[in-house]
C-alpha cells in the first residue's frame, strides 16, 4: 500500500522545502494553478475549523484593481500568492498552520517555491483580495512561483538573521514522561522519523516553540512561548507554528503506516513557565 500524499516520500519534500523570497519573472501556467486549487485542503480536522484558500494574482491586482498587494520589499518577482482565511474559532491558528503547511509542501513537491509571511505583507490589501469577512482571520500568506537561484540582498540578510538552517537538538524538544527526562531516539521507536520531520519544521523567526512529551502510547504537544513575542504581531504566530509541526508529524507518521489520531487529552503534566498544552496524538487501537 502506497501512503505517499505527494508522489514522493514526505521526508524528502520536507527537507527540500526552503523559504524562497526571490522568484523568476514567470507566471504560473494554467495547469499548475489548477493543480494547486485541486489540492486545497477541504477537511476541518483536527480542530473543526474551516480554512478557505485562494490563489491571488499579483499582476492582475496591480494593473486593473484598486488592490495593491505588497510585501515591503521582502519578496521579489512573485506573480501569485497563496492566501487562506480561517474562521474565528478556538484553535484556528493551529488549524491554519496545519492546513497551510500541507499546501506549502504540495507546492514544494511540484517544484514551486514558497515563503511563510506573517508580519511582512500588507494585510489590508490581501484581505480585500481574498474577500476576508468579519468572521475570519488571515494570519499568513505565501508567494508561490518558480524560484530564482539568484537571491536578493534582503533575502540573504533575512536568512542569516533568522539562522534558518539551524535547528534545536532532540534534547531541547522531545521528552519522556515529563519535562525532566529527555527522550532518547531509540525510545521513540517508529516515531523517530515523524519527530525528526517535526524538528525540521519552519517557524516564525525560527523560534521552534514546539515541545513534545512521550507518555506511553501518546505524544503530547506543548507550545513554549517566546516571552513577549506575540505582542509584537497581530496574531500569535507561534500557535501557527504548532499547526505546522503537527502537519509534519502526522504526514510522516501516516506515510509510515502509523494509524493515529489527534485528541484533546491534557495529561496534567507539570509544565515550565510560559508553556501551554496544545494537543495529543494517540495511535489507534492502543
């Protein structure tokens, strides 16, 4: 049985994905746009929150519309943007990250570049372009297009500043039974790869706020807030990061044939300061 969602191992797609800020001056083909739209996630799982996706054409907006899309010079050459709106509901930011990252990985799998944008796009203009309602939020967007190998100066500076290629170690992220015991890779058994792909997930300013505790047959996901970070932004993007981490973990687990589910099952484990419980994963039948 082939469990691959993207036509290639998801771990390969995750490792291939990188933030692309400079694009070729080449619009997406009609066929490519149709592929992206066809792949739009339609499920409301795991948090029962509806996410509405739309492709937005930058050129069309600039030439004939009062909407003027902008990214404050961060993105160069992009003709198309992927935008999404989440209904105002509990856990909508986590759901947004979970669903949007599925689209980002799909775009990566078909050779396109993307870049999560949370604070560097003109929200009012993108809101007009997607038709955002009073009952929706739009925390992030992403350009989607053909990468230009030549990086702009601002892209090189941003990548260096964020230290995008650096990742926290296993000891900093994964724990056994409680936050006082580090999880050994061998003790993760079949979950070594899902946890490693979670470790490689992108996050706002590369803060990597996710923490996971293995408790018997469950994996509990926690958010360790960067103090004061959420106050600087319109939305708590670290909650979006949790959804991205969940996406990587689940896709890798399911591709490996692990049948599990998400559930609200706070174990009541003592947690460090600035840390909160998000969700748990449990393998079915156990």
